[in-house]
C-alpha cells in the first residue's frame, strides 16, 4: 500500500530525495564515510553547502544584496532573532497577527522590543477571514513589520504585501518555495526547514545586507545575523546533515521545473481538495475562500463524533497524520511541495467513501 503523509511538520520529503540520501548515507561519493560524519569546514561539505545556497538562490531569484543564512533554532529561534537583530532603540515594531504562529511571534518579540500588534483575523458570515494588507495600520518609521503569510494551524494564507517604508519581515516557514515571491520586496524572510525544505534542525534566514546588525553587538552569537553572514553560516557547527538534505530537495525542485511549476501543481492540489470539501455537506472548511491556505487545509466533519474514526480509518488506508491541530480541532491535511497530486486524489477518494458509509 502506498502511504501518504499529511503531517504539518516535520513533513514528508520527496521519495526520490529519500532514496538518494539512502544510497549515499554510509559512503558519500566514495569517501568511505557519511556526509554527516565530515567536518563542516572540509572541502566536501563546503561544496555541498555552497551548492545548496546557489540552488536556493536560483530557485527564489535571490538578489545579490541578500545573505542566505543557514541557522539553528527553528521558527521560534527567529521569533527572537528578528527583534534582536532588527529592533532599533526607542522605536517600536509593527506585528500583524493573522493566527497562532504570528501570535506566538509577538509573545516572544515582546521580550526584546516595543511593538504594536494588530489582529487581522475575524469572523464574517460564519467564516474566518482577514483584513487585507491595504487596510493594515502601519507606521512607516517602525523598525520593521512582521507577518506570517501562511498560518499553518489556522489554514489561512494571504498573498498581498503591505505598502510601508519599514522593512518587511515574513515568517515563510510553511509556504517558502511553494509559490513565487519577489524577494526584493522583503527585508528578512525566514523559515524552519521541516515543511518545504528538509528535515527539522535547519532554519533559513534570507537577510537584506543593510539590515545586518553592527559588528560586536550584544546579540546572542548563534542568533546574530552579522556573525552568521561573516562566517558563511559556520560560526558554530551548522546542522550539516539537514543542510545536505535541503540541498537535495533544492535539486529535486529544479528538476520539477522550479517554483513556478510547484505553484501550479500546488494550486491544482488545493483545488482538488477544497473543491471536494465545498460540494459536500458532510465536510466543511470555514475559511473565506480568498484566504484559504494552499499548504494546510483544515476541515471539519458535520458530525464531530466521527473524528477519531476518520483519523483511524484514514491511517489504516495509508493516509497518515490527518488529525487537526488541537487549537482548531477536526482534520488538517498539509499538502506541501513533496505531496504528489495522487496523494490528494487518494485522500479525496477515501473521504468520498467515508461519507458514503457514514453520511
Ligand atoms: N512559524 C510557523 C508558520 C510554523 O508553522 C511553525 C511550526 N509549525 C513555527 C513558526 C515554529 O517553528 P519551530 O517549531 O521550528 O520553532
């Protein structure tokens, strides 16, 4: 039985990538040891690292005046790193709260900077919706504006960027590489790796050079963008195996036709799933259509007492990790880049059958 893993993260990786990693695991390129056993400063790993960076730069068309940092600490590490690196003394930051993760970012940032948080999620006609970016109240002089365009828990996504003179800082943990973006519009982009990039343990930060802090600041060293940039992300030992695997994923993405091709494929996957949910009285999604995430699809059963049965039967049919986040309930299907269209089609077939039997 083919299994499909709908986990929100750590999420499934492309099968081809896993197979390549397996083949290379013990004896990388005939060197007699694993890439994970090599010095991060050795010629071999340095080459793997540089190639991964170049491939990411190609995939996202990252301009030359941006540093790509391969860091530790996950998305939450960046919740601290962003204010520590970017907040200016006596100046507040603007934080947009669209859901659970951007709220968590505020709670962390408050330790390090004055900020103004603005909640943009609300309910209208029974649906969860968002205030569009054009209506956010922003201060052009803020040290930065932080937002999360794809809320993994809430299943909500927005595309439009705000217009402000303050640098835009975006948590792209659950959407990076799933659709095209214009990096030059952002000051900082960051993402934990464990959804669209590779295994957990690696965190990407893409930072416009003029936003790097001054040398010799009092920022904790492992979160200091300047130190990371000046040391090619090797100030301390980086998560080398995760970095290598991310590199394999970037090469796989290139073979798939790059981010543009992924965007089309992801749109089709999302349409397939939401389309089925919308025509059914048995399932529902309560997000306003223009703000539905194409990566994380939460859905509810009309009869919530069937939730556990749904999850268990799905699992018995090879459809893994569909239980919704505890804050939202119901189900959630995360359909990142590595999820093939067939995975979504198989899920829809299962949902139809479950509806037929229990509806
Ligand atoms: N931001 C977003 C959008 C996330 O989805 C997550 C994790 N699911 C985080 C931040 C936190 O990431 P981490 O667990 O890597 O700290």
